[in-house]
């Protein structure tokens, strides 16, 4: 009985570690893609200091988190969020 419990707990811990590891890999890939996009924009001569979606305008700042969506457009900044 104790051995089965140890195996189950070990399996759950291993699965949790694997999931967290995959999340970190995905975050690193996304950060690399954002950095590459920023580098390309700077090489092209645009003044993109932040990738789209990171800066929030005044309209977006007034909204609560639940009111903001990716498709939300405030009209002031051309889609900052």
C-alpha cells in the first residue's frame, strides 16, 4: 500500500514538473519571437520599442482586466491591447 502511494505521488510530481518545464519552454520561444520581431522592426527603421500588445493606452488603463480582450481596440492608439 505504501509503495503504491509513493509511486502515485512520484508520478504526479513528475507530471507537474513536465508541465512546468513545457510552459517555460513556450515562454522562452515566445520571448525570442518577440525579440526577433522587435529587431526586425528596428532594422526596418520603425520606432517600435515594444511589441504590439505590451503597452497600454489611457483608455485601456481605465478598463478592468475582465473588460480587456485581445481584439479590443480603443481607437486612440490603433490596437495597443
